[in-house]
């Protein structure tokens, strides 16, 4: 009888150890699952980080010349002002030289994806136009650009400078 009691106690002790081992194993399995999930999240974060960085570098390269182009636009404006003024016969040769330089600058900008924003007689668009004044013209619809005070330009798909315009009330 004592032998049976001893065996029963031993069996219960083994069961207790098995239960402890099973709990320990379950805990370890949960830790492994958590670590796997953390690893997957870290990989996803790294992939997203790389994508963001690649996009930033791509945009930097795409718009690298924007500052140079922006600094050329006032020069282009000044050439345009000189060309559009009336001059005496003595200055006509100089004016022709200015026209050639002006056209050369415009060609260089155009070859670098700089485009003039068309505004005159177009509907006002706050993305491409900046209203500086309003005027009433009965012959045109409301919101139409009546006059362009300063030309606007885009560089690739980005607005470098909006056109400064006067719009119809």
C-alpha cells in the first residue's frame, strides 16, 4: 500500500513538473511570438523609412535647379519691361540686342522645363494666380483674369511663382 502511495505522490509530482514545464513552454512561445511581431514591425518601419528617403532624394534631385531659376526670373522680368517700352531710333539697335538676350534666356528656361503660366482671359485659379486687384468689366464673366501684372512660372510640376493678376469682379 505504501508503494502505491509513493507512486501516486511521485506521479503527482511529475504531473506538477509537467504542468510547470507546459506553462514555462507557453510563456516562451508567447515571448517568441512577441519578438517575431516586433521584428516584422521593425522591418516594415525600415522599408517605409527607405521609401520616404528615396522619395526625398528624388525630389531634391528633381528640383535642384529651382533656386537658380527663381533668381533668373526677375532678370527676365526686367528684360521684358525694357523690350515693351517705346524707344528712340538711336536705341532700337540696343533694344534688338535685349530682345535676343531675352529670347535666349526664355529658351534656356524652357529647355529646363520652366513654363510660363497662362493667365490672361483665363479663370482665376489660386494655385497659379495671385490676385492683386479687382476691376469690373461688363464684357467678361466674373472671376476672369483681365490683366497680368507679373508673369508666373512653373518648374516641372511645381509652381515657382504664381502670376500676379487683376481679376474681374
